[in-house]
C-alpha cells in the first residue's frame, strides 16, 4: 500500500513523524537586526504541538540587504543564531523536526537604499530598479548561503531549505524575465547549483537540503516547466535531497488558485529527478492531501494559510482521515469534547 499522509518519511537520514509540513510564511515580526522573538517561538511551537511533522521557518535572509523588510528574519550572526536555537528547542520539545529556509530577496527587497539583482530589471513598473551584481559580489553571496546554513545547523536545524522560488534572488538568476547576463551566471541553473553546493559543503551529510522551486512562471517572458525540470535535474546531481514545488512569484501576474492547482508540477519534478517532493497550494482539504500522498503524486504536503487559521490543522485532518494523532498534555482531553 502506498504511504499515507500520517506515515513517517525519511529524508536523507532524518525521519519526519508524518508528511505534513508547515510551509514558510513571512511574519514580519523580527526584532532589531532580524532577530527572532517570542512571537516566532509561539508561532512555530504551537504548530509543532498541533501535529505537524516538519516546521519550516519563514524566509530567513543571509545578509541585511537580503531582507524584504526590516521585520524579516536574518541569519548572519551569533545573536540571530542564539534566537534560532530557542526556536529549534521549542519545536523539538513538541516532537517535530525544525527546518530553516534561507534566502535573499534581491530585487524584491523593499528596504531603503540600494537593492541588487542579476540584472538591472525591476520586479514591476512600481518597483525600484536594482543594480546588477558584479561577479565578485555573486561569489560572496554564494559563500553567504553556505555560512547561513552552517549557522542554522549550529542552532539545531534538522533540515535546510534553499529558497529558489517566488521571485527571490536564486529564482531571479533562473529566469529570463530577470536575468539578462552574458557571463556564466546567465546560465539559468548556475547560481542555484553553486548556492546549493556552498550549502552542502557547510552542513553535515546527515542534514538534508530541500530546494524550493517555482516550476513555472506567469506573464510575458515567463519560463515553462521544461526549464524548471532541467534546473531540478542539475540540482539533484549537485546533491539536492528533496524539492518543495511551487510556481510563479517573479512578476506581478498571479494564476487563479484552486484546490491542488500546483500538484501536477510536484509530480513532474518527482518523476524527473527521483527524489522526494513536497507539494503546496490549496491542499488543506484533508481528503485531497491524503489522495495526493497515497497516489504517489507527492511525498509531502506543505500547508500554509490553513495553519495560520488553525494551529491544530494536522490533528484535525488526522481525525477526519481516521489516523488520529495524539495531542500533548491537556490538549488531548480537549480533543475528546
């Protein structure tokens, strides 16, 4: 029988208690210089206690100018790492695994001052024009991805996710909408592969690295699935342990959303790479999430907004599916009502 939503899964030696993942979602609640606060501890711990198998943090930036806003988390110094250690301890105390998504906003940053990107192409007519990165700066950013991942592991992260989707810096290098370079970093896969290799070089072999990809884009000049499949194959060869498959985000055009609207892209990348995949996008109907896993369309299901509405989504889904999880402490008594 195919695995079910609440069966364990092994990711490169790290076992998740089930296949429900909390999708990264920005909170804009960081203190001072990108430091996690009590808000983040409450936010992540409550979802872990509600039964989620893997908690992925919101987009966590590798340098100050990589943030979307000043309220975004960062992971480039010891003070930030100490705050992340508290988050990891809180999540682990509730039986879930803890993953950190590392990223750089590139041309999507809304901070004051200079913003950077592969090429001097703005995200939209309403956004500022970024400065094109020089090659030495690109090499420095690649190194910073590795350093940030190492800090995450030192803080207790079980998993690293490299954010190469939704129009952020790695995705910007992948797309002809934002990359007009004529050097080696004009290759859609080059920056992503180099960033992944920098991360793999700085974390232990037993720490899986997931790559979040936008499988297709929307709007004029957008790439299609074939480009994403080519990049995914190259990332697999470079050591990607799994893919978190989404779409779009590199321009203002958005597709209509409906239940499971991105699921086919996760399946395509799974078939092309033969590594585990995570699907996302209106999969919060328990029967649909269960179907997607049981039919082998995806290996994991990432839940976003439904977990904002209900920290115990995983528990309630398990109850609906007849695979009831156990809630901690007195919460278990409340569940009997």
